[in-house]
C-alpha cells in the first residue's frame, strides 16, 4: 500500500468513526443531558442494549420523547445534521482556503459567512453574539473587526466542550506534526474559549496528530500531554481516566468525581474520552459504545472517540457506516448534504498540501 493509500484509508476511518460515533450518541444526547445518566442506563438496560455495541434500539414502550428515533437502529438512513460534524467540515473548508496560515480572524469571518447562528450553542453562541454586536459591518468582507476578537471568549461557557469538538480535523491533517496541529487548533479555539476549554481542544488535536506515528494510543497520549499545562484540570482528568482504564464502572467513577460540573464541560467529558479509548484500543464498538453509555455529552464523546480510534491502523466494522450510507447531513450555508467520499478526498488533499 502506498503512502497516499495509507493516508486515504486512515482518513476514511477517521471520518467514518467520527460520524458513526456521533450518530450513536445523537440518539440519546438530549435524553442523557436532561434526564441524566442513570435514566440513560435504565433505558439501555430495558432494551437489552448493554453493553452498548451497536446502534441503540428504539422501543416505543420504553422510549421517552427525548430519544432521537432517526438515529436508532433500523431507523438511521443518513447522517443527520449535527454541530460536531458541522465543525469538522468547517475546519476542512478553512484549511482548504487558508492552510497553515489560518488565523482566528479567518475563523471568525468563516463563522459569519457559513455557520448559522441557530446551529451554535453555549460558548459559540455567545462568541457569535459578540461578533454581531461589535464587529465592523464589513468585517466578513475583509475589514478589520474593530475590536479584539479574543474578547469573544469572555463568556460564561468558555471552558465547556465546544472547542474540543472542533479540534479533530486539525490533528488528522498534521500526522507527525503536533506543533502545527496545536497552533491551528488554538487559532480556532480561542475565538470562543479560554484555559481548560483550549487545553482540551489542543490535547485532542495533538493526540490525533501523533497517533499515526506512535506505537499505540497510550504512547501518543503521553507525548500529547506536554502540549498542555501539567497543573491543568485537563491534565488531571487524563490522570484520573488512566487510573480507571479497563474498569467497567469507569464512567460512573468519572461522573462521581465531577458531581457539580456541567454535563457539557470540557474536563469531565475529556476524562470519559480517554477512559474509553485506552480501555478499548482494539475494539471500536466497545470504545464508542462505552463512552456513549456513560452519559454526559454523548454525541460529542462518541464522535471524538470514533475519530481518534479510526486514526489507528485497525478496522472499523462495516455495520457502523452501512446504515447512513455515506450521506452526511450538514447545516452550513450553501451545503445541506455531502458524501463522505468527497470529505475524505478533500481531507487527503489538505494533508498533502500541509506537508509540502
């Protein structure tokens, strides 16, 4: 297999892993957040879906209104629009246009041109609001913003998970170049996030850049930790998760460790991601299944785990991508559906360009 073929296969797994993990978690995202992880566990038990190793069954006798039937087993026929996949596609678009010279200004302009405000949440919505209120009218067309764009990150959600879910692609396109991955993801993340919100994004991107050139997931994670402060909460979350690797109740332990933290915070969800990946480095279904069944931000964690797992030279079972058939739904201006094959080809081209 040539280098280009290996790259294409790896990026195919990354996209398929991210989308499949996202759809698995999307089925119960709202249910997990509003009803809680215990209610999620009860539903999965009631429909005989534990341990979770396939798309979630929809049982009208037990299913609350908060479960997204479209993403359940037997009902999933395409990848439905989701902010996790929106941001991956948006990162690809920005890298195609700006390459290694991407700046926070470019990110802000791209949001205003292509990202509907209704498709943003928490920190991103707050940052967008600041852009609309403070930026020069012609900023999207090239004028200076007229204020410090980093002020957009002065919001109450700036350590939540938003930047971390925007991080993946910056690692995918920088195999063996963690410095570039860290710089690119920081330019994106700092528009809406600070401190732990940025650290989680950096760790995910750098981990993704290092997986293809390291012996295993754990070795890549070891090297990634040098890119975030050793005394950060994100570093502590990684340590906590590593101490729970292989323990079936690791998700419960992580939730108990952060009892008062938002279910969409960076730190607690990062711990779940690390625990699931390191617990199942050779079993894709178990990795995404356990992280989704653990609750908190299920679609975000399923997507991140799926993508990072896919960067390994290991096979993802076909039954994960077969139901959605390559059709990827988006809610970006001018684009509502794209085929995953196109996304893969475009990501390969960006990766090659960045390496030249």
